[in-house]
């Protein structure tokens, strides 16, 4: 019976190891989200967004978090909003899906209640998510469109840019899908903003 020499085995492990140990999209998403949930707001948000789109958790329409989002919005106080956010369903909505607005709400509430560290954390998460989206383009043309991975983040970015939306339409060009927003700046000037929405269109709503 033949035997493998130790150097040969180590060589084989070196060759097949990376492929065998490669993360699945779900594993990558869970790992990055666990880092974020542990308090690390310095993670690679672009990598997190990419892993999210490829994972089975991907929910670009926010269908899985509608109920808890409504609960949080109806909260009569910051204490109640935080209590909802800290519930299992609330945690799933905050950390299971990449939505900016809940983190901004939590930042404001924690800051109002004097918990500056928690407020700063949630504000950093919201900033990280929005900056990751903003870094994908400038939104001035289909060729330089922002690359959106959810409906909500489109409106969140437009809000941060202080643009008042007047209308929205769907456009297809060169095999790509775009949300096209007509909006008005604070100065009164009109502007058109383009979002590439290929990942969203590719995901069935139901």
C-alpha cells in the first residue's frame, strides 16, 4: 500500500485549501454582519453590500422588515423605539438587512437619551452604508449611475443630498435597468439622478 509523504500532502493541501475553504455568499454575509453587530463600524461596507446581494437574505424591496419598520415608526418615544429595535425581530431588521434609515433613527434616539457611544455607532453604520452607495458613481448619467441594491437606499441618498423628488421612471439602456429621478435642489435648480438597479430587478418581488 503506497503512502503519501508529508511534503506531498502539505503541497496538496496548499493547492486545494483556498478553494475548499472559500466562503459561500451566505457565510461571507453572516461573517461581515456579525462583525458589524459586534460594534465594528469600520468594516468594508462595499464588501458587505456585495455579499448581501449574493446571499439568500437579499431583500431589495424591504418585504421582510415591513412589520417591524411600521412598529418602530409608530413608537411614541425613543425608549419604545429602542425597545422594538432590541427585540429579536428588531435586531433582524437592523442587522439582517442593509437599510440606512433605522440606524439613523437609533442614532438620534440613543443620543437623546444620553448614550453617545451607541448613537455614534449607529450613525457610523448609516454613514458607511450611504458612503458605500455614493462611491459607486455620481448619478449624473446612465454610464455613471449610482449602483443601488435596494429601493429604500435610493430615497435615503436623495434625502441626504437634499433633493426633492418630483417624479421617477424606469429606463432600460444597453441591457441595464435604471431608476431615473427628476428632482429639485434647494437652490431651485432641476436635476436628474440615475440609479443602476440591475440587482433589484433581478430579484423577484414575490
